[in-house]
C-alpha cells in the first residue's frame, strides 16, 4: 500500500467536530473587539526575515532557534511570521497609519514557531491580538487589559486566570538595572546553566526567565527592576495600577516578568492559568513605544497583547465550558419511501428561504426509517422532520422533537417554519 502523507509535526488539522468551538470562539472575540471600536488589520503570513530580527531581537529564542526561514526563489530571506506585532508596525508604517494618529486594531490568524510540540504548544498556532498606537498614557494600557479581562468574563473563565504585571521602565532605567543584574549574576556564575551564561553576555534580563530550578534559586535575591524605574515610568505604572484597581481588575506585580521579545518598555503583563499544565500563559503583551521608530517610522507609542487561541480552546474544553457552542444541525429532514427525496429537498429549501439562521440538513442516500433516524440522531439535531409518501401527497410534514416530552405532530407544510421557530425561541 502507498504510504500516507501525514501533517507536519506540531501543525494540526482542525477537524469538523472541533471547528464549531473554534468558530464560536472567533465570533465571540469579534463581537468583544467590536464593542471597543477596534478594527481588523490583515497582513501576509510571510514577511522579510529582517523584520523579525530587528523587532523581536537577534538574541531571543524566537529569532535564534524558532523561525521558519527560507530563501525565496529570487534569493530573498523570508520568514513565516512567528508573531504579529512586528507585522502590524510594518504595515502601519508602510501605509501611513501611525504617525500623529490613534489606531486601535485587532488580528487573528496563524503564527509559526519551531518549538518542541507539546500540549498547548505547537509549531503552527493561532493568535488573537490587539495593538493600539499613538496613545501614551496608562489609560490605554488599562483599556487593553480591560478588553482581555472582558474576554475571560464572556468565556466564563475569569476565576481561572490571574493577571501578572510589571514595568520594564525606560531604556536608560533598563540599562542601569542590567548593570546591577550582571554584577549580581557574575558573583554567582557557577550556579548558572549554559543558556543563562550565554544570556548573561547577550541579554541578561532573560536570565530572570530561566525555568531551571538551580538558576531560579540563584536569582532569588537578584536586584529588582522596580527599584531602578525612572520617575516617569514609575508614575505611568502607578497610574495603570490605580486604574486597574478602580476597574476591579485584580493583578499581582511580578518583578521577574521580562517577556521573551526585546521590543517592550514600561508595562508588560501576562494572564496565566493553572488549567493548562506546563503552558500556563494564555495571553501576554505590553508596551513597545520604541518599535515604530526602530522599524523606520516616526516615534509612536504603542501597547497591545496576543492570546493563543489553541490554549483558550483547550481551557474551555478542559473546564467543560462549551455549552454555548452552536450545534451544527438544528433540523434534520428525512425522506422516507420512494420519490419523497425531491419533496424533502424542496421543503428544506423553502425553510432556508424563510429562515437564514436555521441549520437544516436534508437526508441523502435513501434507506429505511431506522437508518434515517440513526443519521438524524448522529447529526445531533433537536428537531427531525419526517417526510413519507403520506406527507408528500397531503403536502404536510411530521415534526418530531428529540430528547423532550413535546409530542410529535403532523401539520400543513406552510406551518412548519412557525412551529420550528417557536421551538427554538423557547
Ligand atoms: P508571545 O508571548 O510570544 O507574545 O505570545 C502570545 C501568546 O501566544 C502566548 O501567551 C500563548 O498563548 C500563544 N503562543 C505563543 N507561542 C505558542 C505556541 N508555540 N503554541 C501555542 N500558543 C502559543 C507575542 O506574540 C506578542 N506579539 C504579544 C504582543 C502583542 N505584545 C504586544 N502586542
């Protein structure tokens, strides 16, 4: 037998049984962002490699080891986007959307990182994100966080996530802190692993991110970034904290939160959960006031976040919070006996003409009552329309309500929509 070709490792199919929850999640997110007046920005999944090197940073896990980079046929180095913030800034600069303007945008789509696949971590994954441009004060940081908090409320997971917050301050503050941290780490060099020693040279703040228990022990008493914040950043951070408190959004300050991408300054945050196992970060983001300029635009403040859709879907499934996912079929129309097929098809079409929202599946492929009812059952439809030769001759339909005590009834076909709509309204 010919060998079957499998999907690429870490890249998943979204099968029909799962696409319902994905569509529901995506539609709900669209409604939430619309409620804040955000607009969608769609960018290509492939960009110049330099875009990510210059934004995420040369010495980050993503750029050093996780990018899907390849030479185009004309020799240009291209990369499948590992994240979308840089792409939004690139597009914003290119189309003149940023300078001296305010923008609130959102996106949703696939990202690619060559990480070791495990539950909640994939090589093609999907992010929903928002990015805001042109607003400097902490009011917009609070709005961005508030929008994410609303998502958790809408999806019913608010009590399963917690907000961690930190400020990275200005470039100067970070440079001062870096010196102090390097001094501290040099005294404990023997406790650092190979990765941390490398980061000590190239990107010392990332040592704080180490998951190695021995390194964590060594950095336990490391100086805190909070003590090095410049006055303006401190003021900005206090402004954000007091707004979150007034809005009733709980947070904990985590001075070790530094994020794995280089473009951040001031506010950084992560929504974390215990419900996902090792991959506990559901959503992460922060402020990146220098990035627009760094990518060739005019200086523009910016703040945003991205959330992993696979992780949200996993959480909803684990916590069994999927009851609002619409069923794929509302009404299953059977065709029993000879020559009823056309009657079933036209009646189904008439139903669709009247109601654009009902999901109607018409039985195809014949078979006896038992077989057709089995199919109807499998479809999960709460309403089954039974059409036999009698019904066809008398232009009627028999309606059966599954899983309740409502009696089956035979009615003129003109009344069918009313009866079905009435049933779904209650
Ligand atoms: P990030 O922390 O790299 O940030 O990713 C954000 C979220 O994407 C993570 O919290 C996680 O839920 C999801 N995610 C990341 N990698 C994977 C993966 N391999 N498999 C499944 N899910 C994953 C960013 O990407 C920034 N662009 C966020 C941002 C937007 N900052 C400002 N604006």
